[in-house]
C-alpha cells in the first residue's frame, strides 16, 4: 500500500455517477441537532398533547407528602426568605418590555414566550421547593433594564441575557442569545426605547450556544465585511462544536431530562432551571469572530468602548473570558460568576470541570478589578451594584467552588469515596446562606462527586465495585434475594410513607430493571420521583425526577425530532473532527472483518484525508491519500448539505458537486458501516 501525502494520484481514475442506492448513504448529522434540539424541544408539540392531558388529569390535585412539606419548610426557615435584595436588584433599572409576550419563530409557531411563567407570581406552592420557586420568580423577570448609564440588558427573552453597551456610534452587543428570533426581538425593544442605532460590535463571552446562537438576528456577513468586529475567547469556533459532538446524541437525550423539555410549564412541573427560565426554539447561527482574545490583560477598544479581558478557559466552558469596562466601572462576569452554584458536572453528561481553576479565575477578578468595579453583570441573572455587594457576590462564589474542590479532596484523602463524601460535605453557613450560592443548577452533591471523579474516576477502590453486574442482572438478583418483587414494593411503600424516598427509589429501580412491565413498581417509583422533584432545590434535579416519573407512567413517546440545527453550525465543524464523529458511529462488530481504505477529498477547500478501517476501528490521517483506494470527491458545501439532509448523494452527484473514483462498491460499503443512533432511548427502564 502506498501513501501519497502530496498529490492526489487517484484523480486519474474514472468518474462515476452515483447510483440512486447511494442516496441512502447520507450520513445523518443529528449530532448537534441532538443537543440543540433537546433544548429547543417544546412540550407543546403535537406528540405530547395526549400525555399532557393525561398528566394534567393525574396531577389535578397533586399529592404532596408530609416529608416534602416539612423538608421544604425547614429549608425556608434556614434561608432568609424575607430578604428582598435580589428582587430589588432584579427589578432595578426596569425600562420596558413588550406587551405581547410571544416571540414568533421564522419557521412558524412560537420561538419563545416570556409570559409562560406568569404562574410563578405568588407564594411557593407545596409542589415546589420554596428556594427554587423564589429563584424561578427572579429569572422570569423580563424586559429591558438599565445596568448603568450606557449599559443595558434584555433579560428573560431567552435562557440567557443579552447586554447592550453604548459606543460612540452604536451598540456593542454581548451574548446574542440562542436564536436569531429572540436576539432580534431584544434589539427591537432597545430600538423602540432608544431609537434605532446600528450594532458596531459583538462579544461572545463563551462557546456555549446560549451566548452566540442569535447573532444573525443582529448582524450579517456584510456587516462584518463593513467592519463590525466580533470578539471571542481563544479556541471559540472549535469549541462551539467540539465540546459535545462525539457524545452528542446521548447528551441530547439526557438534556431532555435536565431541562424538563417534555414537561409542561406549571407549578407542579417545569418552573425554570435555575440559570434562566427555559430555552428558545428558533434558528441558531454562528458568525465567526474577527478578534481573538488569547491572554489575560489583553485590551480591545471598539466604537470607543475599552474592554480589559481575563481569560477563563476550561472552567465553566472550554473557551470563555470575563472583562472589565473602565469607562463604566463595570465588570462582565460572563458565566463564571452567577446567582447560583453552577455545574462542575452537568447531569446531561459532560466532561467534569475543575472547581479549583474556576475559583482562581474569580479570585483574579477580585484582586484585579474588585477595588474599582461599581456594577457587575453577567450572562445570566441580574447585576449587583456597589462595591460591597460586588465583593460579597464574588467572594462567595470564589469560596464556594474552592471549598467544594478542596473539601472533597480532603475527605477523599481520608478514604471517603464518591458516594460517601456528599453525605458529609456541608457548606459553611457563610457560603450556604447566601442565595447566590444555592444549588439551583448545580448541587453540592453532584458537584462534589464531580471533583472526586476529576481525580479518581468512577472507581472507589473497593473491589466489590470493580466488576459489578449490569443493572438488569443486578436487579434480577436483588429481586431474587429479597424474596420477590412484592416484598420490595411493600418495603418501598413503607419507606415512601416515612418520607425515605432516596432508598425507595434505589430499590424500586432494581425491580423495574428486573421487571420492566411491573406496573405497581413503576407507579410507586414514579410517585417517589415526583416527591423528590417537589423537594429538589435544583431546577435540573427537579426536571430529572419529574421527567423520569413522566416516562415511567406513560413510556417513551417517539416524538418527532425537531431539526433546528443551522447550516452555520454544521459548516463550523472542522473536517478532522467530522471524521472523529464518523469513527464513533462506525458499527465496530460489523466493520471488524472489513478492513479498507478510502480517500476523502474536499474539492473546493483542497482538504483531503485518508480513512482507514482496521479491525473495526476507523482512523483518519489528514493530508494523506492511498493510491490504491477509492476516492470520494465532494465540495464542503456538498458535505454540509448531506449532513443537513438537504440533498442526497444522487442529487449532489447529478449537480457535479460529488463524485467517486475507483471502486464504487467499496465506497458504498464503507458508509454502510456508519450508523445513526436512535435518540429516544430508554433512561428509566432497561
Ligand atoms: Zn449560558
């Protein structure tokens, strides 16, 4: 076998028109769809209607156990629920909001309805943790707010905040929300109140969708060509796609749990996720940055506005920065500092984050800008004003992440393991009594497990846990050891009646994995999850429990997958990352005896790669080719159209933007080994 690194020797071989059969080979690119769609999935869509009606009927008078009531009461007594400071801050500087609360989607339907949370007015119902209820009320406050003279925010028009900074001639916009519809609506509100001014700059604080996706609602390519700058932290474009790409399908499915996408917005269902109300459905996009911030201390001035940056890579997001605005004595804390304990591990699944590093970035903000900052605002939640309150928020958040990291390791070094540590780890009152440090999004429990995992991985060192049975076999054994399912159900019912929900959930889960059709166990487990949901202070835990209950009761509905993935996002995937994605979609067992090579050439960008299947593993070597292997020639846009399912192989071949040289069958059988995972897999059942 010859590997030709410089020339495309396969080009001499004959060209083929792709037969119709190849049309089925289009590689489904549901990956981002998965993650995005998740977030955009609406419980209002047709498929869930029946479920909702049933759910409403089931929950018309929701049962709330005494244990839930007393747990919620105890927490309310621990916290200073009379303290209205956050409400004053969240309402401070209110200018206006649109009367019509519905933001329409370009493709039809509603992209976002900031009026959907009107039910949050009033005291906490028994079906919600009062601390989470309070937070949900705060994050649902919508409209245009003045941060300081020259800085304004539109809040609750999406999951995140959009910030407008007045420059000499127009607006510098920080974090343009998730979709173009919501970003455009926010700009329309600013225009209505201040008169129409152009956007002269965009700042993406980090590589998560809720901070850049709506950019096309504000500016276009021609604006960029005409000098509008887009500032972003180092590594931004790659991280927008790479952080979640390889595991995207499973993360997406788990995110339907975490964000409560299948739940109605109601006092006994989804009430907000702690970080913001919920996510918009519409068209996300991406315009590439023009200015890269690659070190702390870097300064950029746009439209007369000076920004001093603190780079914060690898904490909340792989690519992120915070910045200080000296003219305004204002600090943009991005998503590093929030009015919640954020996630060191996000329950939808992700690589864990380092609390020590996170804390150090906040400390850097404190010693660099703490003395001069008069107002601090972020990518979520409301600002705080005055040096004392800024200091209190920043130091509380700094201490929170540091304490979690360090005390987890202290206990781990004493021999305590991942599931033991959260049972003994309590935050000091100085941290825990501050609302900004409460676990509305992350929790002390799962974040401390994350810090354990960061250093030790999943294994606790106990040989009993080195090679346990899988959940079905374990459940079956457990049922057998306990003398049958009914014995377990009876004991779980007694625990349920005593308010001991956590072990009831564990034991009933064994029964479900042994006997997925056991209705009695499923109903009791659903009831147990529901009580845990009503008790949870974390919006994402609540959503997990209530979604688990929903799927236990009604099973999985094979709901239509809303493909909201944008051409911008697909285009941004670097070719080598795309091949890594193909590799995790290769059916290993099927490919195990089908070793072969394939040349892949992008005719317009000049990129090429050699793909090698060896023993069921797919490798790629960028820039190389094999003269003896067949070659797939196509343009980048043809590849993107395939992946967006806009066109088939056949159509692209007819247009001339795709062709095969060499053994067509070999190309065909190569792609036949690539599979697309199912989105609606079981979570609460085997
Ligand atoms: Zn965010």
